[in-house]
């Protein structure tokens, strides 16, 4: 079974070659300080919210927008009630939003809904907005969210993402797995990128883009399963730089059942593949441009880890079968796979522990749960393995995620 050792060593070297730079990211927030903001200008913003049967939670988001310490006359909230069968539109209107209803069963997904909403806003309001925020209906904003984002926008960043926290970290190991990854992504990916002067990445929701970006891209032409990643890659390969505002904090709700989590992450995994298929050529050509490192970073973020890990399991499994047929010892292959899984667990344990320690005050749950979920975080991440395999062969369609955590910002902060 010498071939198994060679294969695993080769894959380990490839993995290290691809991701060694992220260990540098891990150290950057400890070594560099944020640049002070420049002069602040007040801008007029449109807030875009795509909602499908979100009557239970959208009121809390709109209330948190209304309670911003940014001048209220410069912020207008727009909601597209997308194929809703509940009272989402009525609730949104009662909380002060401008609502458009959309009914289209053939073009399904958040990307289509946002494009529809932007067309309506442009038709009815014209070119009056300097920037556009994008949120999901389950989000909540800190009172100074728009004020802080406006500082980074005033610094010249025309695409800005923010600090993603979670409403229900302490529900169980699944919600905590999501939440801890997003905290790590905020501090040890996007914050590090911002400090080093390379492009950050939009993740899900909670981001801002300028009118110039909107007009340059001709609306919202991003309809793949992961429209946020598609938006990021399209702009990075076009020479744009995505900024990050660490002081703009928002919260979203995480799934709590494995079935719902599987469905969501299966869509993400399939979406990463779609994005690479559509934009892989642009990313590779961009390696030689002034955005070359950002193109490399985005490439590493959407594909190789999944492919290398699945390839490792597949090759070890195939080698084990061939070894058994040749009369060799199966346990060598079993030990090799077990060793790979243990090493992955320990790596994720380290990353989760560092993120928990540094973001301790941002995690709104009991201290005992914070510690417990450090140890379950690697298990959550390992469940991406079967999800990634399934995504390679299974047809995946966009399906809405149900949200039920209707809480105020004060209730989130007091979750102990």
C-alpha cells in the first residue's frame, strides 16, 4: 500500500501549497492596525430586502433599520415579497417599507428577486441613491450599522461587506457551527484581507454597493445558486476591490436541523461549482493582473479544498479496494483515511478555538456552550464531505430557508 502513502503525501503538499497563505491571514489581525477613516460624507441609501414567506421575522429587521442612528431621511427600505403565500407584504408595509410583490414560478431564486426589485426602484425613484444595501429578511442590525458602513463607503470602497454575527448561536451544534465559521470568516479572512489591502468577499448578505457598480453591471445579473459569491467573483475579476467594515455588525438566523442544513449547504456547494464553471477562466486570466492575488484568493475560497478532500477520500477508497483484490492488508487504507479525518478535526479545532477566544464577547450564549461548541465545530465542518460528494452528482435547485427566530436585538444580546 505504498501508493496510498504517496497519494496522501502529494495531496497534503497540494493542500499546504493552496492554503498556507491563510495561516498568514490568521496572524494579520494581531500584527496590523486598522487605518483611520477619512472625512465622512452622508450618502443616500436604498435598502434591498428579498423575502419569501418571512412574515414572522421581517418586522424586526425593518424596526432595526428604522432605529439606525444614521439620518432616517437618507435611508429608504424596499422589500420584494417574492412568491409569498403569507402576510410578508402586509407586515413589511406596516413597518414602513416600500413593497413590491413578485409572482414568478419559473425564475426562482434570490438573484431574480433582487433584479426585479432594482428594476422597480429604478423605474419609480430614478438615480437618487448613492448606494444599495442588501439584507435577508431574518437579519438584525446594530444601531450604528449604516453609520459605520458609510464611513468605509466614504473612504472610497464601492463594495463593502460587514461583520456577520448570529441570532441563535446557542441553539445547538448546527447553528453554532455556522455561526463560528462566519465569525472566523469575518475576523480571519475579510478583516485580514482588508488590513493587507487585497479584496474581501461578500458572504450571503449584509453588504453595500454603489450606484456606479449597479450601472456598470447593468442591474443585478447574478442568478446562480450562490449569487453572493458570483457577485464577488464577477467584480474582483473586473478589477474592483471589495472592502470590509469590522465595526458594522449584523445578525442572521442559522438552521438548527441537519436536514435543513444539508439542503442549504448542498446548494452552496453546487453554487461554488457553478461559479467556478462560469468564472474559472476569468479567475485564471486575472492571476496576471493587478488583482492577481485577489483572483488567487477567490479561487482558493470556492473550490480546491472541497475537491482535494473529496479526492483524498476517493483515492484512498479506490486504493483500498484494489489492495483487497490484490490480497493486501485493508487496514493500511483504513488507517490512512482515519488519520486524514483526525488531522482535519484537529485543524478545525484550532481554528474554532482561536475564533472563539478572540470573538468571545461577540458570541451571545452561555460560556459553557461557547466552550462545548469549539469541539463540535470540527464535526460540523466534516459534514461538508458527504455534502460535497452529493453536490457533484445531484441536481440542486434553489429552495427558501424557513426562519422563525423572531427576536429583538436586546434579546439576542441577552441570550445566555
